[in-house]
């Protein structure tokens, strides 16, 4: 009884076989079929390798939502070198919401030479090259996001030479915490002094001939400091053509949450528009000489997430490649053989019709004689 049930089960499984086996005596091989098979296997191997490379790669997904956090503080990371002595310049932030001067105690004024060392110039040229490429290829920003923390800090390397060159510039670096509203960070002549109706700088004791707001922005970022991230103003250098010159940077800051396989941080991206002009009151160009960075906070928040192709999707795509190539090459091979057979059949029929058999009466017949075994002897 058990053997009978096993036979029935086995017969049922055989009937459900969707891959019937063909006896080898019924299979015919050909040179054209072998060539097509070789091309198919080569194509499958090539596309499989390419698909595996796509599977290993990742991409950045951007999502947008309204930023509801207005109570937290915004961190500004600054590293700017101005071609003036430190006792002549002052930096502070004017908060437009509370119309008050934010504390600038977190900034360090360091006397340094304005001229860079060869090693520092090489890094600055590299940053400027990356900035020019970022303006042309926006997808390069995704590569920078994915390689954060991997490339290390983008700060200028320390000076290795012990030159006796006297410091002729002031490096202002550090960080500030300000309210998450629009504001104005500026560097101008004189130290900032408190004022009940706003703020002012003590610039009366500095002569106009010593004004020189040529500057270099080694680093400027908002939010958490992430090594390896290159910001739009990193590596910027401006040379003043006049003593009374104003440099303006209009910055739009976008809160950003970055989630990659290496890091997870809350930072800020920003875009910038630059403008510079010479202060000449007689010509109608009014203002104050200095460096002004007016920033505004966007109401939208961007979430940047690094994503990877699921393994099941890779298997589905791989099966589609293998099955599709086998089916396509089989159809093309069958169609090619059909076309070749039609052409050769027409050629053979044409050659047979051109042959004629003479009759005794002098007439000809286009019909071929029947060839039998007796006619061969």
C-alpha cells in the first residue's frame, strides 16, 4: 500500500514537472548554436559583474520637511584670516531678532603671517579645485557626504617652517552659539563695544591707510563640525583693491540631518552669494569697510540618508538578466536560422528550375525527372 502511494506521488510530481527532459538522441548541436551560446554566456558574465558593482554601490536619498525646532542654538564654526593686525579688527554677531550683539568670547585672535607655506598653498588649491567641480557636478556632494570622517579634517596644516617673518595678519578662529534666526556676522575695524541701542566698533584710533580687508576663509560652517565635509566658502581668498572696501556674503542656511553608514549627525548646508564694492561716500557708495556675512535660516529641513539595494532585489535583477538573455538569444538564433533557411531554399529552387531535360521532339521540359534507385545504375 505504501509503495502504491509512493508511486502515485512520484507520478503526480512528474506530471507537475515544468522542466521536461529531452533525450539526448533528440538534441542536435550546431556551430551556430555554440557561437550564440558563447556570446550569451559572455554577456551574462559581463552584466552579472556590472550588476554586482551596482549592488555594492550606495546612493543618497533626500527628504524635505518643515523645521519645527526654533528654540535650539545655532553653532557657527569660523576660521578666517584678515590681512590686518589683531588690535585693529573686531568680530561679532548681530542677532536681528533681539537686535543685540551676541557674545564673541569663543573666538581666538591669533597673529599670523598672511602668506601661506607651500604645503598650505597646495591644500588651498585643492579646495578651490573641488569648489569649482562642485559647481559643475552636483553629484560630487553625495561622494563627499559618503566619505565624511574618512578623508579627515580639511583644515590647513600647521606651519612647519620657523621663519622670522613678523605676523602681518590676524587669524580669527573658534565657534559661536547664536539664536536660530537671521543674523549678521561681521569683521570690521576696531573692537566691538557694548551699546544700549545696538552695537558699535571703536575705530577712531585706526588710520584709513592701515585698512586692508584682504582675507582668506579657511573654514566656515554651521552646526556640528564634521571632518571631511567641504563647505562652499572653504578655501576662498579675496584681495582688496582699495583700503575702504566692503566684502559681503549672503548666506542661506538649510538644517540637515545626515545619516550614512559611517556617521549620523545634525549639521547645516548653506548656499552663498558674494558681493564686493569700494566705499566712496562722494560717489554714493555708502557703508562700512569690512567683511559681512549675512545669514538666514531656511524653514525647510533636509534629511540625507544613504541607501543600499536590498539583497532580494539584487537576486530578482540577476534572475531577470540570466533568463532574459537566454530567452532573447534563443529567439534571435531561431529567427536567424529561419531567415537563412528561407534564403537557401530559394537559392536551391532557382538552381533546380534553371536545369532542363531535352525531349526527342526538340522541346524542353522544366520538370525534373524522377530519380530512382534503378536510374543510378
